[in-house]
C-alpha cells in the first residue's frame, strides 16, 4: 500500500481557513457545495477538504465519503 501525506485542519480553524481562502461568504450564503452530491456545506456537515486545481469540499454523507 502506498503511503500518502494527509494534512488535517481542526474544526475550530475551519472558519479561519475559509476566510483566508475567500470562501467564507460562499459558506454563509449556502453556495459552498459538496463536490460529490451538490448539497450545501455547513460547519456541521463538513467531512473532507481536498485540493485538485481548487479546493473541493465533501459533506459527511457516507456515499460522498466513499467517492473520495
């Protein structure tokens, strides 16, 4: 099995992360969406953030997490 580096962010730092990356307003307006199902991301349902060419957010639905 190949080893991969995994970066983590504490829930308490999530809002700061969004503000630093100009994404906070998208969260507040409900426009920050799960990249798998399209549901709005909230502070309660965020499960994963990853970066391709831009940040992708995944909600805590099990079927969405399986796709990551």
